[in-house]
C-alpha cells in the first residue's frame, strides 16, 4: 500500500515538473511560480469550498474552517477523489500543479483524512506558496 502511494506521488511530481518547465516561458504578464516543489502555510481545499472560504468575512473564516473539514472518497487503489472542504496547512511540502487564476493555484499536498494521509489536489492562494530552494 505504501509503495502504491509513493509511486503515485512520484508520478504526480514528475508530471508537475514537466508542466512547470513548460509554464516558465510565455508572454503573459500574470506572475507564475516557476517551481515544481514548494511549501504552503495557509488554508487550502477543494475549489468550490476554497472559493466559499475566501468569500467568507474574515471574522467568520475560523468557523468555516472548523465546520468544513476536508473529506475525500478513497478508491480501492488508494487514490483520493471527490474532495470537499478545507484544511489548514503549516509548512507542508507540495508539488505545484497548475495556476487557476491570478490569486490561486492547484497543488498536490499530503492531507490527513479520516482514512489516513493521502496526496490530494487542493487549491491554495499563490501568496501562501514558497518555492523550494
């Protein structure tokens, strides 16, 4: 089981490394992170839940985070999918996956779920991502 998770994560990292190399060139004035591996400190989650979290007034964000923990379906192969909710990340190592818009991006992070820890594609704010040096 661990070998399957490790090989899945390695494949995702390899794919994102290739994608990140392809994204470094371009004529857009939108800033792009030019790294494949980084660290996130902040909140991340499924795209719809993360949009709701960002739309929540600052005074209510802690409650939203507590009331909407991230949950995913886990396949027999050990893959997380159909995730909803948000989670707090503290200097979590991630694979940079893709830009979503000017303020957010998708990353692959190891997330603690009820069934264990799994690699999950989540959305985070770009300002919360620091490239590995």
